[in-house]
């Protein structure tokens, strides 16, 4: 998972190490002697102040990274992030944050350049990846039952499979669920979700093709209330004639059933397209979070890094395969550790 991005981040660490090494003073000892003679000021005769600072730091085991050491590696990092389908504003935020940590006054003292890079990347990545995170399970536990979750996103990305996986995830934690097919637009949608419902032995609420999706989900909420079912998982159409129709439909569902959560589903492998769609769907009907499917097949990691920062809503789950238990709670800290090779 995300191996291409992992390699590129590692490349940045090597780049900075290399340029910092090249910039290290050849004779640190003599520079430091001079430093102790003239005191801790910038007025050190022939010695350039930055060389002086660097020499002093080098002799005491501290690291000083200069802006020019970072210029090329940061440029390469930006290119690497963009090649990995990281959204432009997200790549810029990461770069700013890395630059700040590595050059800023407040940077902590670490042992090696490699450690400094790792700390800077760790904080920069976590800052964008962890945007909006909340405890999904606690929210289910605390909400009044039935909890209604509506799923949006285009067809073919794994939306129906994700609904089935989430139904299993909930069952593993003691919550019953009913499936509802609010995709009344597409021929074959009922059959597609029915297959999962039958395999998992869940109730499915569906209407004829062409029916009102808000009415289907409303019926599922009624069914859940009458039968003590904890959670309603409602699919919706991924595409209609126009995006205005789609928006109107999602708005009507919002009005009629007032869902507790709207989750956007897309595939990690779609990279930048998935990020753009997340933004569009969030604009159309505010989402509360996202599920990224097919993370098992994604090398770039761009969508996983960008979606939360771009929408302000967290990625809650990753789909990691075709089986029902291939759904993982998205853990920003664990993802960053794995990208930086710590896990
Ligand atoms: P929908 O049209 O969006 O409802 O898409 P489906 O749920 O039918 O999924 C489309 C295809 O993607 C199916 O073959 C699924 O098995 C596959 N799929 C869904 N999620 C994942 C995942 O996390 N990893 C992999 N490798 N395949 C997935």
C-alpha cells in the first residue's frame, strides 16, 4: 500500500542528508576555536556567520540546516508529491510545514539530519492527513438509534461493497444494520446490493427502479425503528442526468430523513480524480467523512493524503481488498509511520 509514495519520501530524506553533508565545514574544530575567542556574536572577522553558526552547532552535535541545503530537495519533494497525485494545495502545505520545522527557531534538537527530516515530514504529513478525525465508533454508540448513514459517490468505485463491509464491521461491534437501496436510477442496482444483503443475511429495503430514493431510505428508517435495528445504511445514485438533479436528490434525502452521517466513497487508485470528486460531492451535499476503497491496489497514496485537507472532512475507513472484512479504520498516525518506514 502506497509504496511509490513511501519511496519518494525516503528519497527526500536522502537528498537532504546529502546536501547537508556537502555543506558541513571541513575543519569544524578551528572554526569553533575562533568562535570561543570572539564570543557568541556575528562579528567573527573573516568567518561567514552562517559557517560560524554551522561549525559551532556541528561541534556540539547539533544540526543546522540552511535554506540553500533545502532548496533542491524541497523542489524534488514537491515534484514527487505532485507525481503521486497529492493535490497542489496539500503539497504546498506539506512543503511549508517541512521548511518551517527544519529552519524555524522552534525546531527541536535532534541527533542527525535524517531524524530532523523524519520529524519534519512526520509532522507535516500528520497535519494534513488527520484533518477532522473523530471517533466513528463512539459516534455510533452515542447517537440515538436508529443511526442513519447515507453513502454518496460515483458508481464502480466500491460503494456497494463498502456498505456491505461496514455492515459487517458494525456487526463485529454488536450493532445490527439494515441496507437500503436509494439508487433507484440505475438498472441492476437493486440486484447488486441484494446479493450482498443475502450473503450477509441482512434485510434490504428497496423500491422499483425510478422510485423516490428519499422514500426508500425513509422506509428503511421506519423498518429499523420498528425492529430495533441500530443502523440504516443507505446507498444513493452515483450519477443522474445532471449534477443539479443529483444535488436535488441528495438535498431531498437530507430533508426527508435527516441522516446522522453522509459518507463519501471513492477509490484511492483514482488519485486526483477522487480528490476532485470528494470536493464536488462535499459542495453538493456536505459530507461528514470519506471511505477510500482499493487502497490495497494504490501505490501513489495521493488521495489518502489529500481528501481530508481538501474537504475538511476525515477519511474514516480504507477498503483494502474484496472480502467483507477488508475494511480498516483509517488511522492517520499509523499511516504516517508506515509512509516513513516506521511500521
Ligand atoms: P459500486 O458500483 O461503487 O457499488 O462498486 P462495487 O461495490 O460493486 O465494487 C466494484 C468492484 O470493486 C468490485 O469488483 C469490488 O469487489 C471491488 N472492490 C471494492 N472495494 C475494494 C477494495 O477495497 N479493494 C479491492 N481490491 N477491490 C475492491
